[in-house]
């Protein structure tokens, strides 16, 4: 007889505008026989609290996101909301993730009932991008709390059937430890073998991945550069003084200036620099959308690394060629001397010209 598992479900959302919806999710999780966990246990806002959130996500089996009309508090280091950072971290840890997003009609009704505090006014563009990212994965929509309860009940049942999750079980239902150890030994051996094969495949792929920039046309890179040039973020990471206002920088400029970091790779390890944190959490996902960067999981490590792809490096080569061409044109224009005025025939010196000397020699 298999043990009855209780899954720990981490519930993530903005807080004040979705208190009723969070309560509906908690009730549905409890009714399904599982364990809810979320921000009620702590308050978001500092790095130590963000680390606490990540630890709770690590210890949870499933991540559930309730997405309303607010983007939430923004982390000054990454320019992303804490809710989006939680979501990205859960995805990076391969947690089963599902989301319920409010419908436009429901949001309009909520605004009429509760006021404009339930709608985003500071970072609407960031909320739109976050919502688009969320809806590419398992998600559904809600108009009222009943929809959230139904989605939680159905999705958790499906996840429990499809995934071999650890969960929580009663001590009396624990399986034989020796068989578990044998299974762990077998899985470890399979993992090591798979890691070895992956390393060999990666080494082979990297040799073939240095595709020449001719695989992508100049027109494609020109259009891509224009797009990245228009994609701007506000950040204080590059400020010399903490009191200075945020800088508005475009992604193309950051890609060009921080190329060395992006080529060697940036990670989401703890205690990385603010620059690396901004690159990993904010810039690289935007580059990844255009196949300019890719995330790789380091074997045996909980953290991940983003690196530029062959296409990303080819874009840098294209930018360098463009800059070199512009510099050459500028050099040519600056090196052309001013033309002296033409010499008139009646003012030209005669006694010392070669023609005069040759004529005298001929007469002799």
C-alpha cells in the first residue's frame, strides 16, 4: 500500500490586492489534503528575506502563482519584482509550476469595487512582460475565488499523478530505508553517467556551435540591434552614488559593454555582484528570447549559468564590424588634406623647372 503523500505548495502573489484570492487557494490546498506555504510566514523586502523565500521554495514540492493586476515591490538590484524573482527561481529549480491569472473583465470589476490600488501604475510594462512569460507555461484564468479553488484542486491532482514528488508522509508509512538507499545508489550512478555523456556532448557541440556570422544576415542583426536598442530598463546598479536617480539604459548597450561577463557566463549564485545579478535575472532572459543567450545547469550545483550563444557572439562581431567601418570612414574624412590653389602658367618659376633645363641641354 503506497503512502498518502501531502504536497507542500508554495503560494506566490502580490499581497494586499489578492488577500481573498490567496485565502481561496489556501482553503483549496488544505481541502485537497496538502500543505500551503507562502509569504504569510515572512515579509518580503530584503535580501535575507529573499533567501528565506528561496529556501521555502526549495523545501516545497509545487509552486503556485496567483497573478492579479499588480507587479509588486521591485528589487533594486535586478529591477524585477520579488514575485517575478520567486517565479523565476521556482522555474530554475525545475519545480512543478502552475499559475492562475485574473481576466481583464474581473480586473475591471475589481477596480470598480476596490479602487485603483489593485492595478499597476508604476511598472505596467514590466507586468505585461511578466504576464506574457507566465502564460507560456501551465496556467488558467480566474474571474472569482471559485475559479482559483477549482484550478488548484484539478492541477494538484494532475501534478501528483504525473510527478514522483517527495511530499510529506506519516512516519508509519515510510518505505523500507534499505530499498531507498539502493534506489538512490542506482539513480546516482545513472546521473553520473548522464553527466559524463552530457559533458562529452557539450564539448562536441561547442566545437560545432561556433557558427559563422554568415548564418545570420546583416539585415537580421540590424533589425535585432534596433529592437534591443529600444528595449530599455531603469536601474541604479551602475550609479556611482546611491542617492543618484536610476539610469535608463538600453539592452544593446549593456550587451556591448558587459560582453566579457556574458561570454564567460553569469550565475545566480548567492552573494554575486549587483552587476552579475542584473545580467542574470533581467538582461539574459531578454537575450534568451532572441536566442542570443542560453541558461545551463551546472552539474552537481543548485545554481545556474547564463552564457551568450553562437548567435549572441555573432551579433557582437557584427557590432564590432559596424563600429570599425564607421571609424574607417571618419579617419578617411579627417585625413584628406586641403587642396592647394592651382599655379597659374604666367606665375610659375621657369629657371628651375626640369623642362627648362632639358631644353638648354638639347640646344647645346
